[in-house]
C-alpha cells in the first residue's frame, strides 16, 4: 500500500501540471486509485492548506494552493509577479502583469514560457535563465521596453523557488522603474546644465560638505589649483592646496559655519613654474532643504593684475616724489634761480 507522503506528492504534482483544476474522478483515474481514497487524501491536503477546493455547479474542482508562495510576496503587490514550475510552465500570475500585458489569466496559466508571448520577458538572457535556470539563482537585470507611450524601464528579478512538494520553480518579479529612470535622467541633465554654467564662469568656484570634502568646482578652480577635477572632488583642502593656504581655507570654513556670515581674506599662491597669483577668497555657508547647514560655497577673485598696477603706481609715485625733492633741494641751494 502506498504511503500518504507518496500519494500526496503524486496529487500535488498532478494538480500543478493542470492548474485549471481537477475533479476527484479525474485524479482517481490518473493515479489508479478509488474515489474514496482520493477524496480522503484531498481532504487532508485541503486542511493542510496545500490544496484549494472550489465548487462549480455540482462538481468540485481541486487546485494546488497558491497561498504559500504568494503570501511571501504580499509586500510586492505593486510589482508584476509570475511563478514558473520546473518545466517553465506558468503556475501563477498576478493582476498587475495581466493588466500590463493585456491578457486574461486563462491565457497564461499552464502555458510554457515560449507559448505565452509575454513581452516583458522578451530579453534573451532573461528567457535563457527561466528556461534553463542554474541550480540556485538570485538574478536581476534592467531591461528596456519600447512602447507606444515611450520607452519604459524595468528591473526583472529571478529567484529560485521550492514548492511544498519539493519540486523547484522560479519566481519572477518585475518592477516598473520608468518614473525613477526618467527622474534620474532629468536630474543628470539638470546637474550637467549647472556644471556647464559653473564652467562658463571665469572666476574659480567650489563647494564643500560639512566634513570639508569638495563636492564640486568649476574649470576655473581646476586652473587655480593646477589639478584636474578628479584630484579635487571628495578630497580636503590639504590634499589640493599648499599646507599654509589649506589651513587658512579650513579655518574660514569653520568660521563661516559657526557664524553664518560670509568670510573673506586676501592671500597668494605660488606655482612650480615660479609664477604666483594674488587673490581674495569669499566663503559663505549654504543650507540644505531641511534648513540645516549643508556645507560651504566659495569664490576666488584674482587681484594679481590689480596688485601689479598698484605696485607700478606706487613706484611711479615714489619716483615723482623723489624728483620733487631733488628739484626743491636744487632750488634751495641756488638762491639766484628764478
């Protein structure tokens, strides 16, 4: 006599292969068991939650329960979900996927993947992993799907699944990330535009976070530091500027954040090619959306030419004063001069 476990396994496999349901008579015919025995086995399976029963007219149809795998995904109900058995037949599909594909449940349940015509799973790599899955997999891929309303983006996740009878399957979770991708693209365009504007400004501009790391800068600041942007971002002033100047910069950052007032100072920088520049730095704190300080933004105004002009003027003035003194002295020594 067959054990309960053996018969229960045969019944669940039979129902999985026929997801539209079977009657007691159908099951007894396939398993070569009498109806009373089958009815008792089914009653136990229904009680255990492994099989569901539905009355259609006078007949009772039995289906393999979907409660166990689906209950684990209730928190993902906004996504599109399919479950395939080990023969790539569709065992479960949720309403979101049916609505997206424009299909009825009876059009998909029990069909193999290559017969179902599911557009969202048309990616060759995804198809291959469903039809010939690895022993264990937790796979994810972003796919692009052209549609009449525009390009849509999805994340397809494949998760190895074990059914109650011990057989294997695959759960497919499809998340629509179109809005997120469009927001990301829009943000990228906005940031690129802001960076282009900054790079067009001839004055060095930079901004840092609260820890003093550079978050961004423009091309003029790269030229000022004589470093490419990749050697500036995410670094502190000490990694970018000469030690003495870096200390002054960081001290200004602290004062700006402490007082909330724009800080200024005048200084100079010398380069390896023996040139130097004089400049004035302006630094001010900036706020985040929640009103707290987010860091410091700074600008650097080059006053080298002004300094040179000031020096030249001072030199000319000094020469003029010296000449006046000489003439005055000469006239004092010659009393007969007019």
